[in-house]
């Protein structure tokens, strides 16, 4: 199996609709040992109940906005599992008002918050994991991003800026971590109905437009995005780093 003998850490699962859950299922089906983190602010119970579907899986609280919390979390995981082979970053947050109002109205704090949680947390995680010497040779980092980093998407606003920072961070991290033989890549997933998409104006229309215009005329599933994650975790992608792979049924290549 593709991920036989590998241990992967899935950061940012919230419920069964999470893309992180699709990634976890794919990793598990491909033979990996799967470890989770969840947001310490939210109830752990939902995540604990969900991950029971994966025998032996455990979830550890981790606040992406705090280096201390990331360090405590990764230290605990290293103590329990030893060195690991992959880390998935599936974490983003912007203040609701910044997704509702015009981008120009974004406050200094709102801008910093979105970039801190959605982009800087990857840098902190990579640095702390390296410091703790908890990565096996050939370890692979994967982070989820979105097309709103490249083009203006209605309502995506400061998240587009944060995802652009995340994608640039992936490229810079690939250089630094390449010295240790670690890889860092991003997956730009097509729109999916997750908790993070809940309440977004006209989300149904966005899904319809993708279905009409994407070369494959479908919306993507969390399982499909998860399978791309498994590929990036696996040794099949050993020459791929600093890359952003679009898992969007081709939507991003279309013009008129
Ligand atoms: C989010 C906002 C606007 C348009 C959007 C999205 N489209 C898609 C998303 C078209 C696909 C979902 N997405 C890719 C995200 O990255 C979402 C991030 C997000 C969502 C929320 C909602 C609730 C909240 N804060 C958030 N922060 C980040 O309070």
C-alpha cells in the first residue's frame, strides 16, 4: 500500500464534511497510521466521536494561533508516536465580518488574524516539527489552499490574501526544508460544501458554475482531494516540492 508504515498528522479536522476527514480516510485506506489535531476552542467530543471510525486514532488539541500550543501538541505526539512522515495543514480562519463586507474595509487586526491562523501557522508548525526532530527522512508537508489566492472571488476577501501568503510560504519553506530532505506542497481544492463554506453567500451558485465550466463538469469530493494528499504524502511524489497542485476538475484553466 502507498502509505504502508507511514505516520501522518492531520491538523484541522472539524467534522465529517471536512476536507481533512477525506484526507484522513484516504491515508488510512492507503495503510497509514493517522493522528489528528483539533482546535482547542471547539468541543473535542465531535472530533473524538468521528475519528472512532479509524481504529486506534487519537486527536490532540492544538491552537494554530499559539506557538506554545503547537509545541505542546507536537511534543506530545512525538512522545507517543515517535517520528512521523507527514503533516497536513487544513487550518484557516478569518473574521466573519471580513468575509461579509468589502475587502477594503478589512481592519488591521482582521488582516493579521487571517494571515496568522491561515498562513503563519504552517511556518510555525514546520519550524517546531523540525526543532523537535520529529520527522522521518523524506517527510512531506501538505497544506490546503484555494483559487481565491489567484483571482478575485466574491466574498473571499482577506482569505484570498492569506492563501496567497500561504502559497508563497510553501515555496519558501520548500527551500529551507529541502536541506533536510523534507517536502512542502499545497493543494488548491475546488469548492466543497464544508463547515467553512457554510453561510457563504451564493455558495450553491458557485458549485453550479464549477459544474458547468470545469473541464470535468463536476464538483470535487473530499475523498478526491484526500487522494491527492495521499499522493503528496507518498514516495510517488518524491521529486515534487514547492508546488501547488489544483484538485479542481480543471476549473482554474478555463477562460471564457
Ligand atoms: C469562503 C468565503 C467566501 C467564498 C468562498 C469561501 N468560497 C469557498 C470558500 C467560494 C470555496 C471556502 N474556503 C475555500 C475557505 O477557505 C474558507 C475559509 C473560512 C471560512 C470561514 C467561515 C466562518 C468564519 N470564518 C471563516 N474563515 C475562513 O467565521
